[in-house]
C-alpha cells in the first residue's frame, strides 16, 4: 500500500446534517479492496462545515487518509462551491480515481467536477473492478440499452471518475482496529455561492427506499390513486415501504421519492412485492 495521499483512490463522502449517506460507506468498504488491488492509498474526501460527526462516522471504515475542507462557506452544500473545492484538492494531490455515490447530489457534482478536470465520467455504475493486466486502470460497469446489456468502460484520462449506485456494495460495520487513518486539513477558499438557501423541508414517507427491507411497489396497473392507496395499507401491515415505477410517478399515482429504477432509487430489500408492474427494463435496473 502506498503511504501517501497523492495519486490515491478517492471516495467522496456525501453527507447531510451530520449524517453520512449509505452509499459513501459502501464505497469506502469496497474501496479498500480496490486500493489494495491497485496498490494505492484509499482517501476519503470530506467538504462542509461542522464535520466532527461526519469524520467520526467514517474513521473506522478503512480509509488511509481523510482529506478535510471545513469552513462555514461550505455549510449550504452549494454544488459549484463543492466542485471548486474538490477540483482544487485534485490539482494538489493528483488522484488516480474519484468515486462518487450516485445520489441526487452526487449526480449534480460529478459532471461538473469531470468537466473542470477535463476527464471522463462513467455514470450510474453497478460494478467496478481493477484491470488485472493494468492495475492502475479501473473497469467501470453500467447498464446500457435500457438495461438489456452491461457495458464495461475504461477511462483513458486521469483522474478516472465514476458515480456508483447505492446498494450495489455492502457497507461493513465500524472496525475500530481501522482507526489508523491520518486526517489532513486543507484550506480552500470558497467561491461566491451561486444560490441562496432559504430553508429545508423534509417529507416523511416511511423508511428510505434504499434502506427498506420490505417494499410494496405499484405500477400503472394500479390504475388510480384509490387503488394505489391500498399499497400503503399493505405496507403498514407488514412493516414495509411503498415504492413505484416511473410510469406510476408520471401518472400522478405516486411521488418521485418513491420511484424505483434507472432514473429513481436502487433498492435491495429482503422482500419485494410488485403490484400492477409490467417489469420494464428501466424498473428492473433498480
């Protein structure tokens, strides 16, 4: 393992209100093996304000280094400011690869970052591995042709970049024996914010889909909202969460945060009950 944060394998840590997104912990867990196979250091990168709980959450998940940019100017998660901070760090440390979770925020951040760094981006990947013949090269796998085949992609530019869907890997439990990482604080003056944050609101609709162990999902076959409401009753009886297809969301039967599929959430429940769903490839991708 290389004992330097330079030229390492980076995992961007997505977080909100002191909580780390599940996909970031999943990428850290899998990233340990990727870093080992490519003989590089695993580096977690955190940007924001009041980051003590975030840093504590990731310290025991195997990163060799944690790069931290912490100041009040980054408290609002302005995507252009965050892209600027990450680009500045990338120019300083020249990472071999940058992995970002395919969350709603990650999907905004990654293309802006790849554009400024003038590198390629493999989006919404469902598998990543190191090329056995060229250990410095990552093979990114993602659905193509509406999910009917899987495409392997190699990025010829550096850093290699990709977004990875939630739940394609499993996050390990915290291991305090891995508390050996070195925290490096960096100063990156923020850009002037491009937007003004007026406030937050939260919709409570059962458990988060990507964390639910039981899902009851409905499609256009439910026909109307009265029928779709039956799924809420069933979900409550069995301790599940309601999901939906894109067609059901577009048809006004469900909300977007319930959408499962290629343009929605990726889920990994123990039990999945599909009602009025045709099984389109875009849905099955999720």
